[in-house]
C-alpha cells in the first residue's frame, strides 16, 4: 500500500512538472512568436522536460538515481534494437503507401526503386544511430519513469492508454501553435490533436514493451528517432517519383491503422508476458 | 557494469563535460568577437570555424580518456573482475560514443541558437553548419575506431606514434594516387560533390556512414582481442 502511495505521489510530481513545461510554451507564446532565439531555447527546454521531470522528481522525493535504465544492454538484445529500427519505418510506410495504391495513384511511387529504398534505409540507420540520442530527453521521462510509476497503479492497459494520452497531450503546444498564430482553424488544430491521440498510444505500447524487454530506454530512444525521421524519408521517396505538385497525400483514418494494430499487438504481448510471470511471483 | 560506468565518470567527467563546451565553441567565439561580427559572412565564418575547431578539440578530449588505463596492474585486475576486460573495453567504447553524441547534441543546439539569433537580427543568408558537422561526426567515429585498438595494443603514447606513422603512410599513398590522376582530379572532385549533394539518390554515401558505425563495432572486437596482449607491454 505504501509503495502505491509513494508511486502516486511521485507520479503526481512528475506529471505536474511535465504539464508545467507544456503550459510554459502557452504562457510564453507571445515571446516565442516575437523572438526565434527565445523559441530555440524554450523548445529545447520543452523537449528535455520529461527527462528533467524524472531527475527533479527523484531528487525531490529522495528516491535516488538508481535504475535509470540508461545501460545499453546490447548483449542478447540486438534483435530488439533491430525491431526498434525497422518497425517505425514499416508502420510509416504502411500508413502512406497502401492508401496511395488503393486510391489508384501507384504511378506516384516511381521513386520507390530498390536503389532509393536501400539508400533511404541506410541513411535512416546512420542518422538514427547518432541523431536519435536527443530523444533521450523524452524517453527517459515517459518510458524510464512515468510508465514504471503508472503500471503498479493502473495496470498495463491503463499505462498504455493513459500514458499514451498524457504523452499526446504534452504535445499540445506544438499541435496548437498554428492555430494560436492564426494560421489554422480550431477544428484543424483539434484534428491534429485527435490524430496524435490515435497513433501515439500505439507507439507507447511498443516503446513500453521494448523498455521492459531490454531493461533500457535506448531502444525506445532509437525507435522514437526513427519514427520521427521515417515520415520525412517516405516523403522524400514520394518526391522522387512522378507526384503532381498539388497531390494530396492525406490518407485519412487509414493513416492510423498500422499504429493501432502495433499498439494492440504489443499490448497483447505485454499482457501475455505478465500472465506468464504472475504465477512465479505468487 | 555500473561500477565501471562510475569509474569512467569519476576519471573522465571533465572530458565528458568538455564535449558540451566544445559544442558551444561557435557561441563562445561569437561572444569573444561580438564587436567585429556583423555581416552574414562573418556569422558563417564564426559558425564554420567554431564547429571545426570544436570537432578537433572534442576528438582530442575523447582520446585523452584512454590515458591512465595503460597500466599492467590495472589490466590484470580488470581481467579478473566479473565483467572482465571485455566489459571494461565495452564501457570505454560506449562512453566515447556517448561523448561524440553529447558533442553532436551540443553543437546542434548552439548552432541553431546562433542561426535563430541572426534571424532575430534580420541578417539573412547564414546557413546551418549541421550539413558539414554530420559527416565529420561519422569521420570522428571512424577515427576513434582506428585510434582505440592502437592505444590498447601499444599503450596510449606508443599507440599514438604508431598510428601517426600509419596515417602519414596513408596520406602519402593518397597523394601518390592523386598525383597519378591529376588530370582527372576535377572530374573526381565534381563526382564526389555531386554524390554528397544528392546523397539520398545513391546508397554510396549512406553506406559509408553505416560502414563507419560497423567499423566502430569491429574496432571494439579487435580491442577485446588485443588488450591482454598489449597489457604485457604496459608499465607496471
């Protein structure tokens, strides 16, 4: 009981800090709009907020800094690292390409030659290995701390859904920035927010599974980096083909299907693993 | 393993934190020369010079973390510990890789900060040094992949001399190849420039970047094999 109380208190402090980081961008919105330098500084602080929240909560609650899940744990876990690299690319590919083919625009895919795809994957691998490190600012907080405090309180399903929603809503300042700048309607901004709420829990389940399997946040960091750059990579490949300038690559709900499937599969895997380990604990 | 990470942190924390300062070098240069930096070309010069000098100093600091471990007693002690010499070398490789990443994040942040500052000042035509820094980061990873095994096999001092001799030999070979193909040099350079500019259209450049990462892993395996051989030649 005491453990649950402690977890709740720690989770509360953690969430308060990350919520403040989101609120900070709304508070300083005017300043951000006026000064690019202020934007550069505040956006970096915002991106590192989950990791900072982890460190501050540990310091404030005197929890200590053990078990931060910062070891790479590469030995025996290379397949998880490989999956962390491949799955976001496959998911992004599946969210864009099948709808284009089903929409009768397969002629847009002229850039998807073997040579271009190999070049894109190699570039993604190289960039992912070095550039994704910056995402430790997020993953150290979400997977390295929040999930672990949330799971004893709300279970695996609750952690994926609530944690995924918290993670999505934390992005509100960036999702609402165009609306606040008067460049987008409220319904368009809400569409972006809703879309994020649909696909991030899928990734939340996958990253949580990766972190549990490897006991490290690094596969989640790598996967997060790859998922962020995969979209650009797919768009680059599309641009290489015969795609009309005014072509709309809006795949609607279909865009979210691969992420929802990913979420369901990894949630099921975590529940199965939990069932297996529970009798042992008893 | 945690103990080894702790040991590396205690021994090298200033070198590790130095990575952040190396990344901040363009900003430091800008602060020092703020009176004379006025036009876009001045800012670009500060960005490029700061980034290159930062990379060179960062590389030097990374190599300095290898000093102090080339003692025979330490080699025997660590090989008898539960993690063994492989665990020790793995932590060393991981630490140097994280140092490179820390430097990259730092330089990325400070370069971006300077760029945004120029936008605020209404100065146009300053470009991100990131396009130049990223390939150099992979070059740095490759150079460390070459440096570290030499350092473990022959000790920090002797290793760097042997590496230097080999590098000079390589440079002479490259110069001879260039001299032989001096008439086609423009064509070759244009070809390289073209490949760099359109890197996404050909697997060659991305493959070279990935190969430098693979080289770093192979270097770790080589260092594991060479370490105990090298330990026999270390000072007590």
